[in-house]
C-alpha cells in the first residue's frame, strides 16, 4: 500500500470512528429517552385508555424503536468497515478480493463496509 493509499485509509478510518462516536451517543440518548418516557407514563399512570391515544403511543414507541434499530445497523456496518480496514481488506470484494471503486457508486449506494 503506497503513502497515498495509507493516508486515504487513515482519513476513512478517522471519519468512520468519528461517525461511530456520534452514533453511539445518539443511540444511548435515544434508549434513555425511550426508557424514561415509558417509565414516566407508568409511574404517572398516564398510560392511554382511549384506543386512539393507545395507537398514538404505540406509533411513537415503534418509531423510536425503528430509529434505534437503524442506528444499530449503521453502527454494525461501521464496525465491519473498521475491521476490513484493520485487515487491509477495505475496498476489496469480500467474495473475490478484487478492488472495488466506490467513487463510481452513487453516494446513497456507497457502502461503509467496502
């Protein structure tokens, strides 16, 4: 690996580690907020009794859980990318080992774990 590749991998690793820290904080906060909301409703006996309110509460909880799941999935993808960087496999096909050029992919389709 040449100096340019090494610098590029260092920049990618740094960016991924920074994003991982952000997501870890976001995930912890989301989980704490969800737990606090559930505990607060239970302690205050404010659990909904009207079916429409119950549905609304359920949608909020499911949305929060969906957000948590999305963050956890991105964290797993980042962890995979960091492992691949560590082993010198980042940027190579996991099946055949050939180099992958992520620059040719649209930004929305670029995987973290290349």
